[in-house]
């Protein structure tokens, strides 16, 4: 299985949302990490064939994104997925299966299998309006899997979920990766840290870094520091370093920072984690946490 994005670009008026992105993927989970406005959703919408690209090509096993074969092997959960609140979970999947051209008998079996897979079989006949956010997202995954796709695209699938629901959702996604490509976009660092085989960092429409967790963490090795300083010194350091964490303590301010060079005499170098890397790249987002 081979999924290729080749020099894809998309511009809206004066803003380049996606800037000559090229990727080559095989089976596994790919986590696309970036701040709001980085271009993640635009890239995913082009991958799903929802919007066209200005330049470049997208293909799955040689089939172009505009082809029938591509669409037949695509599963997509957009960021704002629409539900029919008065439908039951079972009715909703049967309705979407009909839109996909599935035979009723086949659709009924598949819907039952998917509701069990996403742990909604016990509420199959309950109306969607009674579901929690996590249950709706799991139903969203079920509809995306109706055609047993080779390519599953998920745009901010855990946004708005509580920590417990996010863990359940991540574990479910991890189990689905066999013999398919799962492309997961998020700005929630832990979502990709725990389940992605490869992590992609996107900023200003470009993929600025990619690799396994171990590989990309190496980029920030020797650049993460912890120190305790006076408030005035803390303000100064937060202007020049990426802020990871700040905590008021007796006798000063505790800081976790990312950047080149030792920030102060008593600063200690510490092991980096993915959140440090994220805020190192998105320095402005770190400063807004102050």
C-alpha cells in the first residue's frame, strides 16, 4: 500500500494554506501536529477530495484523488461532522451505507460489526442526541469504516473530549491500523505521542519535521531547561525562550523553557518530551500561555 502526496499547494486569496507538501506513506498511523491555522485541515480536505489543490498530485496505490477507486478506499471523519440527532446509531449507519450504495443485508451486518467495534452496540437503538461527545466521535469512526477503507483520515477527532474519552478513542484508533493508513490531525500533543508511528509537524503550510517520536525528539536534545528565578528575570527569559511551563513558588518562579543556550547560571538541562518540541517550534503559542 502506498499513499503519495506530491508537491501539493493550496492558496486562499493572499494566504498560502498548504505550501508544496510532499509525503510518502504506507500502513500505520501518521500524526499531523500543528497549531490552529497551520494548514492541517486544508491538507486533510484535499486528501479527502473535498476541495481541489492548486498544484500537485495525491494518489493511493496509483489511483488519483479524483478517481472512483480512490473514493472507494477512503474513510473520512471531518472536524465538524454532521449528525442527525433523531436518528439512532443503527439508523444513521444504515442511512450512510445506503448513500455509499451498499446492499441492505450487507449494510445491516456491517453496521452491527462496526457498532460492536466502537463499543456502541449496547446503545445501537438509542438516539444520537443522547450521546456524549466521545460516543459521537466513535460513531463518526464507525461511519468512516463502513467501506473498510485503506485510507482513514481523521481531523481533530479528540477535540472537546474529556481525558477518559480521549484515552478510549486513542486505544481504538491504535487497534485499527493493521493493513491501512491512518492519518490523524490534531493540536493535542498526547494524541500523537502515544499512538503515532510517525509524527509530522506542520507550520505555516509546510511540513517542517517528520519522523518517529525518538527521531524528532533528538532535534531538541540539549535545548530544554528548568530553573527558578526572580519574577523580573522570568519575564525577560520568557521573551527569548519558548515557555513550556511556569509555576509560582515560594521565593521565585519555576520555569521550563526550550531554546538555545543555558538561560541562567542555575538552569538544569532536562530530558525533552514531545510537548517541548511542539512549543519550541511554536514559540509564540508558548508565550501566550503566560
